[in-house]
């Protein structure tokens, strides 16, 4: 292992586009996407996965200067958006972070995404000293691996030290009248005026969480602490008095929390302003759940004995431990005036949309027909297979009203009305029509969900071409759907051919080879449909042979297929060719989950990978050339037979220069490394 210094003598041994070549490369790629009719091409990179730049704070950030450089790299290859994970504050137990972003806060920002280096600069009044900044960060370590791993707990320790100093210096500089600190304080006070009630609640939660050693307030022994906000909302005088006493006694620590939230929000806003100037979008992730802190603040809006999970037909249902909003709290009446649960959802959505341009709706089924599991049941009570024990797990439509067991608990169908009456109107107010978000619909598809999601609202889906053919889906008119090969929950696509599972004969084997969507004949034909092209039979046969003998070429063909779709997503790991580690395995409790991260020297590793004999990274110009040829062929074959020659000649004349340019840039990226 070696350490990456900040000198200019670091030598890279790979060909990459020169500064003079980059404008032509970018223009060629964007022209190709326009010719393909593609509007959205989005990389999936959760916040902690972003690389370091200069010094490493043990975790990535989607908002610092390193994020800007990564975004410029993505834009060079035609990507116009990035899908983030939930960006809220993470859960802490006994002083250690639980890294899943899907248990994070829906409101509080993740302070670990603050760019600490910015705090050493004049615009922030140099509230963080260079010495402390250097002490709590490290020079990035470079290894033979093309990935890094986030160290959440080291990051937490580093940020606690740096932000404590920053807050103390901020107060001291304000007292001395330093101009930059005074300007920062003016913005801080505006932020406080807007968010003070929430921030004070959250700051106090941190005090109590440290006292009890966990964010899991249900485990707190002191009921007065456990139910503090709930009792205040009920007008309990003792709770109000206790709240005020605790806030007064812990004012400095709570104020520091507010300051950290202000700095995090300020940098998020600054990053959005830069993205807007570049025309690059962030897709936030509207998590279906929330943090323990959020639940503590709003505990009366949730069902007491049930939590959300996922129904499994081939195994025990997944316990997500996610609170379920009580349907009786969503709306007050049939005029759809918001109840407390509805207000919570509206606020949650507003925060998710505040500094992003589009959104992913996590587990859309949870907004229509959540699958609920008893909080008091043991794991042994959940049944494998379809014959479930409905005493401990069921769809919310199967939950009966204890006062009248003949009625549904949600007898007014407030859950089925939630999208139409609350979520979609809120999205429209932000200029987001229902065809724009990434609706995560991968679920068990119960009948009520189908009725609302498909038949009534006709919302887009996620189409995974790992098990579907784009040709069939596009013929069916699925043009508003999002297409992908894998998400943040999948193993690297370059390893798909080696997956072990059930074969058609009942044995275990590399089942991907038997899937119709991976059939070599299909791929060679889909990417080369025009029967009238010169030597088309030989071209298809050569490709079939190639796909059957070179697994990576078959995967590359699938990515070319993906690029013929109107909207697609690709994970950062697949783009960069990372194959030795998986970011997250859905439904598992692996220690390694959520820790994969882009290495500091990702550009060196990416271009070196592309120049290797059988790369795992994606050569975007090469894939786009295949996709464009496929689209040309589709247009030719869509014509009557007597018009095909004319159409072929016309399209060839129009697009051959673009095909040639794509080949030129693909070849540049393949040039061998210098020795």
C-alpha cells in the first residue's frame, strides 16, 4: 500500500482523453443520446460512496469539492443525474453508527457529509484550524484495489472533534466581530428562525440518546424520556416543564447540533446552486421509513403493534422494523384534511424535495398497501412459503378494526388515497409530474396495490433487464419506466454470469446462462435487427459465438441493450468496473453492507481498466455505438419492406459520422497503458 501525496509528480500509466479531446467526446456522447431518444441517464451513487479529494475524512460526501469533480467525470460521459441514497442522520447505538441509510432521519441532515476543508477557508471565517483538519483527516491510501471502504465510526469521531472546534471558534469570532463570522451568524439565525422547534427537539433527543446509550428510545428505561414529546403534544404540564429544564441545562450542546445542521444545509444548498449551473440533477431518496429520532418526535402517528416489512413467498418475511403510519391519522375526514400522520408525510416529502431535482420513491407499495408484521412476534412465528400466519403478518387491508372486526381498520381507504390526495399533488407543486420519479415498485404486488398503482394511476415501474427483454417491454409501450441492470442492492453486473441458482432441470448451476433475457441469439439479434445490412448473418453469428465464449462481452451487450431504453440507471460500481465487493445485499445483515466506496484514484483505475485486455469497466462510447446501430436497425425494420433500403441509406448517411466518432473515442479509451 502506498500513500497518495498532493505533489504533481504522481505518474499515471493509462491513456485518457486529453483536455483538447474532452469537448468532442462529451458532444459526441450527448448527440448519441439525443439520437437514441434518451432523456435520463442516471448513475446510482449513495452519499457515503463518493471519493475523497486531497484529504480523506473516512467517508464520502455528495456535496463537497470531491463530489463536484466526480460529477464532472459523469457529465463527460453523458450522465445527467445521480441517484443518491437517503441523506439523513444515521442511527447511533452505544456510540457506534449503524450505517444503513434506510434507517436515517427524514429531516436531520447527515453531518458526516460536511466538507470539513471548506471550514478552514475565509468564507467560513476559518472556524476550523488547518492543524485540526489535518489531524482528523488522512492522506488517502492507494492500493491495488479499485475501491475503498467507508469507516463510519472513525468518521464520526473525526467529525465530532472538528465540529466541536468549529462551533467554539464560530462563537468566539462572532463575539470579536469578525466580518465572515458575523455574516455566517446572520444566515445561522435565519436558519434557526425557520427550523428551531424541530432542531431543539432533535438536539434534545441526542442528549437523551447519549444518556441511555442508544437511539432506540423504546429501550429507554425512563418513561418520561421515552414519551416526552408525545406527552407534550397531549398538553402534559410536567412534560413541558421537564423539556424546558433539559433544554436549558444542555443549551450549548443543543446549539452546537443546530449549528452542525446549519452548516450541512448550507453546503447542500451551495452544491445545488452549482449543479443547477451545470444542468446536473440529484435524485433524492424518499425512504419509506424514518429514524428512531423521527419516530420519537411523532410516535403517536404510528401503529403501536405493527411495523413494515416485506412478504417473502420462498422464505420468512423480512423484518424491516419500519414504523407504519396509522391510517386513521393520515386524513381527518373524507375531505382529506390532513391528520397528524398526513402532516408528518407532507413534511417528510418537503424535506426530501428541498434541494434535489427529482426523487426516488422507496418501496411504493408502502404508500398503498404496506405489509405489516407484529412487533411482539418472535422470528420463529414467521412462516416460510405462502401459508403465512395472519396473526403476526398481513397486508394492512387485512387488518381488522378491534371495535368492529367486520370492518377493515382502514375502512375509509386512506392508504389507497394517499398517493392521489397527498403525494402526487406535493410532487406537482415542485414541478415533478408522476412520470418523472423513480418509483421503486419491486414488491409482492398484492391485488389492492395493482388496482391503485397500475390500473388507477398507471405509474411507471422499474424494469430490470436482468430478467426482462427490452425489446418486449418497449413494444408494450413501457416508455415512462426506468430501466436498469442492477441497483444498490445487487452484486456487480460483471459477475452475473457466474451466479449459482436453480437450473431448468432442477439442479444447481450458473442459471443466468439459461435465462431468455441473456440468450446470445436474442442479444445478437436485438442489437442487429436489420436483415438487409451487409453480412448481417455473419455479424450475428460472430457475436453469438463471442457472447457464448466471453462472459464479459455478453454483459457488455446487455449494457448496450440498456442504453437503447428511454430512461436508465447504472450503479457506480458497474460503471467503474468494481467486481470484488458488493455495496449492499438486500435483506442481509452483512457487516460489509453500505461500506463500499469509490477510491481516491478512481480515474486512474477506470482508464487503466478500460485499456486492459478484458475490462470490467464500461467503455461508454463503445456501448453507445452498439446502441445507436441497434436503433438505426429498429427504424429500418419498422418500415415497409419496399422502403427499407431508402431508410437504411438515409439513416446511414445521417449517423455514420456519429458512429465513426464513437468508434474513435472508444479506441482512445482502449489504447494500451504506457510502460
